[in-house]
C-alpha cells in the first residue's frame, strides 16, 4: 500500500479557492471540518514545503502565512475565518507561535532569497521581538500591538520554539540581537531535560509525549548545528527515556501522556481542575514526532525501537484515501489497561479543531485527519519505504477446519422463547428513571437522567448510542415503546450523505454510530431513509485482511468487524467477502481458547463475545467450543462477577459479554445465582443501573444489567443476544 504523501495537501486540507490550509478534514478528505485558518498550520505548511516542496507548493504555503500578517503592528494574527478575517480571539500574539512564524519566514527566505518583501517582514519581526526581550519581563501572550501582556507566565512551548529558532538561525548573521535571548531559552530546556532522570516525579510540563518529542527534536537539531556531542547524547538519553515511559507493552503503540507518577491513567482529578480530557489516547502525531527524533539522532534508538515507532505510525495509515488518521482511544476497564477500541476521545477540551458536542459532552473523533498530523508524518516518512501488501491467508481452509454451519436465524420482533421472565429488580423505579433520561416525547433517550451535571456525567441530550440501549431494553422487557414515529424520524435524520450514521444530525459517520442507528430502526420496525447507501458505507469499511475498521481505511479489529457485520445483516446485506470476515475472527484466537481484539492481542471477554456473535449471525460456530467456554468460566469469581481478562479488573460490561458469549455457546456461568444477585445489586437509588460505588447510572450500563438478567433467565432468543449489544 502506497502512503500517498501528497494527500494531506491536495484533498480536504488545502483551500484552493481562498488560499492556505484548514486544520482538520474528515476521513475521506472531502470535507473541511473546521473552516477557520490557524497561524500555526500556515507556519507548519511553510516549514514543510521549504524543506520538501517544489517552488509552487512553497509559494502557496507562504502566501497563506502572509495572509495573516499584521502590517500595522508587525507579527501575525493567530486565528481567522476561511476568508482571512481575524477572529477577535485571534488578534493576539503568542510569543512562542510568533517565533515559529519567524522561523518559517527564514526558511522561506533561504529558498527564495530574492523576495524583498519577505526580508522586510523578517526585519520588522526581529526588531519587534528584540524590543520585547529588552523589557524587564517577557510574557507568554500579548495584545495585537504587543503593548499589553495577557498572560505573564511563559510555558515550555516558548523554550521549544526559541530553541528551534536558534537551531534554524545556526551560524548565519540573522537576528544577532536576539541570539543571546534565545540561548537562555535553550539553556532552560537543557536544564529541564538534564534534571528529568533525577526527579522522583515526572515534570508536569514533560508529561506529554508530543512535548517530550519536540524537546528531543529541537535539542538534536541544535546539537547538529553546533556539532555538540554532549548535547546530542542528552537528547538521545531523553528520547530513550520517553520511548520507555510512553510505550504500551501489551497492545503496542505509544500513549499521549502519563501522570506525574510516570504511569498511564484516567486522570479524573487533573481533568476536573484543568478542563482536559481524562482519557489518554494514542496519536499519529506523537509517533510521527518520535520517528523524526530517531532519524535526527543516528544511533539514538535501537532497531527494535525504530521498528516499533514506525509500526505505530503506519497503523494509522488510511488504506483507502491516503494520509493518516488522528489516532485511537479506548474504553477502559481499569485506569491503566485498555480494553476495546473507541475511535473518540471524550471530554476533549473545547476550542480545538474537530471537536463535537452532545449536550454537555464533548468528544474528538479520532478518525479525522489534521494538518499537523499529516505534516509531521510526511516529515517522518520521507525515508520510509511503502508498506508491503497485506499477507495472504488460506481463508477457505481455516474456515472449513475450525467452523461448523448452524442456523443463526431469528426475528428481531420475536425474541422471547418462553415469554418475558421476571427479574429481581425494581422495574417501576427503573422505568421512572428512564422517563427522566428522555428530554421530551419527541426525541430518543440520553445517556443519563441528569440535566447539567458538574461531575463527569453526560446530560440527557439524546444520541443514537443511548437511544439504542433504551429501545432495546423496552423491547426486551416486552414493554410498549412510546411515540415510535418521532424516534424513527430523529434517528433517520442522523444519516449523512455518505450513507453512514452519526450520533446526532450534523455529526460525522462511523461504523459505531451506524450500528446503533440501524439496529434501533430495525427494533422499531423501520429502515434507514437510504438503506442502499448505508449498505455501501458499511461494505466500504471492510479491509483486505477481512476485518472492518470504524471508517473506510481504518485498521481492522473484531469490535468494529462485529458491529459492521451485524448492521449489514439487519439490512439484509452481506460483507463483500464474508469468508474473509470469518477467517479474520478466527485469527483473533489465542492458544487458551480466548479471543483478542486483533490477531496477536491478549484475549478478553469483550472480544470473545464479538467473535461468537459475529460467527452466530453468519450461521457459524466454533467446531469445539468447550475450550472457549472453559476460558470464559475461568474468569468468574464466587460472587458471580467476571474479570474481563485474566488478572485484570472485575468489569460490569465484561461480565455481561462473558455471559452473553456463553449463552450463544449453550453454556452458563458456574455460579449462576451469584451472577443474578451481583448484577441486580447494581441498581441505584435513582432506579437506573451503574457500577458499584459510582455516582450515577447510565442507560448504557442499565442496558447491560437488564439484558444480562434476562439472559440468565434464558428469556431472550440467542438471535437477539447475538444481534443487540
């Protein structure tokens, strides 16, 4: 598969009509998600094209940069609309970003020395910045005329930008009056890095992978310019420390952050105080920077480290449209162990490109493509050969040997083989709570019954994810679903022109939301408004390895493979290569009988259910399922709960999926009554269900409890248990 390195400039991110570059595009590259123009993006594009582009590409990038130039005050506006009118918030001067702009002007000047106007802008910038440093105190942020500090504190970003500019100037007689001040920033950075090994806790400023990679990179470049072996060794040592600190040994890749104790965790406390997402993720930008550092420091990392970082970057390559996706996230069972993939980051900070909101819940879709990611990756991949073609497998032999044919058929409207059983919960309190989770009788349900929670809880604003679970619960309990017509209208309105569905109208399509919408509609007795387009969208998400990704071109995993297969089945359609789907699912198996989310991944209860469910809906079953059943039963504790994988945390959702997988394999938990009691104990005072010792219930976790209790009473058809999750 070729990497199509020019995708990021020609499709979706390059504004051919009005110049410059957008910050973020959708997965296909057809839609600029944020039409505003950021100064940092124009800077980065100019720096890249000065090093790698032809004359026309460099001129285009530089022209975009100059559209933000403030002739009256020197320097550059930092945020404008598509037509280059500065926003009020963009009429400011962040010193670190302004130094980056100066570096871009210098890089351009070296390629186009005859541009007198660019030389004049450089001179004016140098004069302005030198005057700033002549003051007694240097601030991090100023008004557009540089007269009034807006933030007195400076950040590590300023040290990084100043050191990068110092390295770019090198030995040339440019900005001689500024060199001494830049050197102070470089010394600050060197001292910080030199002390990083001896500190008992991680420096908060160095707790981000991208920041550490940027520090390593600018120090490596400064060392190269100065032929300073000691500085190069310091950068090399810091790189190795960073690789060790952020590496995920279980699932591969590198995390975007650690806590001050050097551990990856869900950081609720810091998030609440500083309004950042509590959820660590893995990003292509981080590993692209790490790969740049490895290349800038010959011998700076082992062959295995280089291979690990390269593989982590190429994992985000879009095999359909080229370029690289932003990254990936996870649902979590414990603070330091990822479970199943989730191509979103919840509670992401607002005012950044690509952010969406559902009520009070913000999220960043990680299947977007950002300009900064494409540029960083393009830098890093200049010397990397295109990845090889996906290894061929003998799917027919594997499927024939390992699977038997069954009748996995059923009817989504006829799901109670023995009538609706009674379960040991207070259904009236649960139904009263559900009513509160619906903002009005005209909309689907929200994730919680909260109005404006202060803690980490969503409000009752509807979304297709929570709508599916409530609709499924009501149907499984044999209860009437009120105002179906309005529910159908709302869900159908979430279908996009690409055929897929979003969480709400106006958001972006992915397989996850499409599954939630399609299955909700089928339970309600309806179809998507454009079912054919929906089938096409889902089929396009199948990869050459047989599995499906969250969007077309995203890497396969059994989670999204399962959701895509179930959605296609609900639409009376099939994957383009159904045998390859079966083979992909089988390749996720481990030696002990469990299944992982990808081939070679550690097995977990979530993935076992996803595999068994996929096989069931495709009329297949493992020839000898006893080993898989035994593996699942071994996860159970005497109190009825299940670890989601050996040695890891007890999980409410993991318990549901372990029990559901066994049900599809005609088996039950060893401690049956204990499981019933343990699940029932999760009902809260408000009537909903949620994890023990947690503050509130969600419709997601309530679904898990209701469905599990019905399964334990054998009150649901296997078809329903395979299809709805």
